[in-house]
C-alpha cells in the first residue's frame, strides 16, 4: 500500500504453474440465464486449475463485458516441456 498520494503500485506478477500431468476432460456446464442483457454479460466456462498437487475445477460464471465488442477467449492447457501450462483466459 502507498503511504503518499500519487504513488504507483506495480500489478502482481503472473506466476506460471506447470502441471505434471494433462488436465482431466473439461466438464460441461449448462449456463444459467444471464443476470442481465446478453449484450452486457458473457459466460466464462469453467476450467481446471492446478493447485501444485492436483487439478481442481473452477466452475463457470457470468462476467460483465468490459467493452461492447469484447470477446472472451477461454483458458486452455498447452503441453510445454515435460508438463502442461495454463494459458489464462483473456478478452480480445
């Protein structure tokens, strides 16, 4: 936390987690109705996260679209070296 006005705090650094095994198959989740107009709300599907020992499922949820034409690119696991690395979901 900054002690003086106007100071800049660096964002947290992204830590790349490498899983030793491929993720389980993606679970299908039927999205519930959005909490508001579909033009504003986007379903972000659930995905597997690596907790350092095993995979844990993060369920899908709705988020508000940050810009009118923004498109959500879901999380995906890619093989890298002797493990698997998650490419975080992001807006395009």
